[in-house]
């Protein structure tokens, strides 16, 4: 089986490529160093050259400070050229969406929740999900959108919360925290990768299926720090109010993963304490 992974150089993309190759897939990875995904002609040529049976669409951009950056983010996150570039042999596109495509909710979010994106990034991800489903339906290509909640694990970007907290445990630095309570549904990167592979393999999934990939458990930032102290055996200093927070932060942010369980047979296998322990094992001895 031949797979194309866009965003192969990113956090989840690197883990997915490793899993696919371990499973015996022939993998073509596309990252920023390989092709400019804001250039439709270049991106189309790269997809056609890859000649995939399955596409994993993981490429994502976040820059928004200028008009040019916003335009580039829209181009990457919507990838309007993708479906038309696919060869006839391609049978499925699995898109990694985002929980920020949804409006905030005090209840666990189902796939029927309103699309009221939280911020510019969420808006571009929602647009990309809708465009993919519509274009794939017209081409007769099976499309699946996996709306991942807060993904974490080894080799994440160093500015994200889990790497910052574990680096503080290692080095003694102080973790800046937002003043208001923020809760997220933390899902292990290996579990997200497993959902991607299952979605690609399952030809019985209906066209345009959307599934939430989360644990159904939400954890505040302060609780995450406390769990990190337990698994590392180290005290982690914090500075409440020193971080401005994120535009999508909310007191309630949790998935209802029931549909993924029913349709994919997928369930999270690694809880937050175990995931932090595994991640800590990859960084604790760094010098």
C-alpha cells in the first residue's frame, strides 16, 4: 500500500510516517522542505508524483500576523487542489482536523456539535474539512475527517505546554500559566496515529465521515502540572497569570469519542499519566 503524508515533518506526521513504515507501507512524505503547499501547481505535481493509494492530509499552518501569512495559512489548511490532484487509484483521504473547529461547550462534544470555530486557525481547519468532504464526494473518493483534541507526546514543538512543563521538571525553570482556568482533552499521539491508520484501512466507513478523536477526560493546566510532578518525581515551579493564554482556551473542552469507538473500533489506550511518563523518558536525560 502506498501512502502520501502531507505534513510529514510535523509532530503527528513524523509519528504517523514511522507507524506506517513499521507496518510495511510504502510512504511518501511531504513537508515544508519538500514542496510549497501554498503553490497549487507545485503541490498538485507533488501529489501526482506520489501516486498514492491513500492520502493522510496532516499539513497545517498557523501564521496569521500579516495578510500574506493569513493567505498562506488558508492555502495550506484548506488544500483546495488536493482532491483534483489525486490519481484514479487513490481510494481514501484521511484528514486530521481540529477540535477548534467546534464552538465551546459545557458538555462533551459530539460530531453533531455546531461548527463555530475558535479563532482563525479553527476557521481554516473547518473550511478545509468542509471543502474536502464536498470535493471528495464529487470525485467518488472516500474522505474521513478526524477532529483531534489536544495531541501530546514525544518530540512535540518545544513551545507547547507538555514540552514546557517537562523541560521545567528537567531544568528547574518556571512554567508560566494563564490566569484563568483552562481545561483540555489530552490525547496520546500514538492513539491519534492509530485512528488515522484505522480510518484509512476501513473501506466500510461512509463517505465524509467525521469522528472526534479524544479521551472523554478533560484536565486543567494546573492538574497537568501536578500529574507531571508525580511522574517525574520533581517539583515544578509555576507562575500563575504570567502566560496570556490561547484564544481557544476554555473551562470545558472535551470529546465524546463514542462514534470513533462504534465506527472504527478505536479507543484511547494511553492515559495522561502514562503518556507524560513515556514523554518524560525521552527528555529527562537530555543535556
